[in-house]
C-alpha cells in the first residue's frame, strides 16, 4: 500500500486530518485531499513536509 496519513501542524501541535490519503490536489485557497475510498477533504494549508517511506504528510495552516 502506498497511501499516507495527513497531519495538520499548528505551532507545536499536530492533528491527523485524514488516513489513507491517495491524492493531494492544489486548489486556489489550499489543498484537496482524497482518500482511497473517495472521501474528500478541503483544507487551507500547504505541504510542510512529506516522508513517503513512513507514509506521513505534514501540512501547515495558511
């Protein structure tokens, strides 16, 4: 499996936004995340870092 979990970093805190993220699409005001089941989530954030080997995507509020 190649999916990753997406976390939102706000200062020192991290909260899991979505599990099994398959697609990240840039939008005008942020990012659209889509999981392997087709569930979609829009967030006003940018990619802070990605560690695909660890299946981890860290986003930061904008």
